[in-house]
């Protein structure tokens, strides 16, 4: 005669056996199995002599090492995606194909390093966007990178970097205020004319600054056009801040991504197709 506890254990053993059969069937078919809600599946891969399959992420800044790794580990359907926003190439080595899709969790990432000049440019533009640049910020950047810059004034005339730097350092604010008032028996009318002007001791300010540098190691040099404008603040409280805007920023991003894609295509030698874009596997 079985007691209540024995019957419970026998039922549990039968359920476990049925679950094992269901899981084996699922592994051989569509991967779906119906199991009781209180069952917990344990992964014992870590206790096996080897892993069931390769998965992980390899990262490098060296394109030759990236290409070599892709060549050694690419499986059927392996594909490379070049993300222009992140400026990196991601090889999904086990992507598979529509008939035999992979898990897409074994990847190799190529993330080229930015050059010191491009990092300095990025910091300057970030400061400009966030708070505006002081005269000192811009002048010191131009002095530090003088061999890499060229300047044009508002009339299209070429300026020497030294003259442009001097003009930036000499910017001053002039204000003029004229108040007119008319008083009547039942009304009062008041108008204020405000004028705020920026000057640099008679020297023209650079309207466009061209900064030439290699943006990433391995990519060719580029010329980045920077538009300079002067923020004079509120008319009642004149203040000075400079603003730089990168001309055709999106076009630069597209061109650099296309160049990276071409370099990757050449380096991997047809071992995987290369696309400009990104890929995200869905669970």
C-alpha cells in the first residue's frame, strides 16, 4: 500500500520522464515543449568536457585581426554589418540562413580607434552644443591644432590661422540703447531700441574654419568644415559665447561608414557579405 508521499514521488518521476521525452522531441523539431509550470530546466553545459557550440564576442581595433578571426570562425550565412552611428563593423558569425537560421550570438566587432585630433574636435563641438564656447576655448584649440586648420572670413577671403586666432581673442561686445517715451492723459507708450554688436578690433572674424585630420586610424584624412557664429545673449544682459557647427555632419558619417565597409570588404576577401547597417536578433 502506497502512502500519499510515495504516490506524489511516483507521479513526479513519471512527469520528469515525460518532460525529458518532450524536450528531446522539441530539440529535434520546432524547439517547443509543453511542461508543467513548476518544472525548472537546468543547463549542465558547464559540467560537460566541451561547450555545445561557439558563442561570444571578440573585439579589436585592428582590421587585419578582425578579418583573420572572421575567416577562421565564420559559419554558413555569416554576415558583416557596418554601423555608421557607432562607426564599427560587426560580423555575425552564426547568422545562418532562412532554411537553417543560427542563434546570432557569436560575433566579432571591429571598432577603429579615433585619432587624437578627431577626439579634440569632438570635445570642442560637444562643448559648443552644450554651453557655447568661450574665446579662450576656441583660440586655444586653434593654436593647438594650427597646422591642421585654415580659415575663411564672411567675404570669402582666406585668412591666416594666426590672424584668425587674434581676431577671436579680440572679440568685444558693444551695446547701444535708445529709449523713447510718450505720455498721454489716458495712456503711456514706451519703446526701446536695442543694438548688440560683436567686434574684434577691426579684424574680420573667421566665418568658416576647416579642420583637416584622419578621423579614425586606418581611414583616410578628411576636411571638416566648421561654421562660426557669435551668441551675444539677451539684449538686457549682453554676454559673449561662440558656437561651432559641423557642416554636413550626416554626410561625413555616411562617407566614413562607406569607406570602412570598403576596407572591411577588401580585408575579409569575400568570406562574408558586408552591408552598411546594423542587425539585432530577436528572441
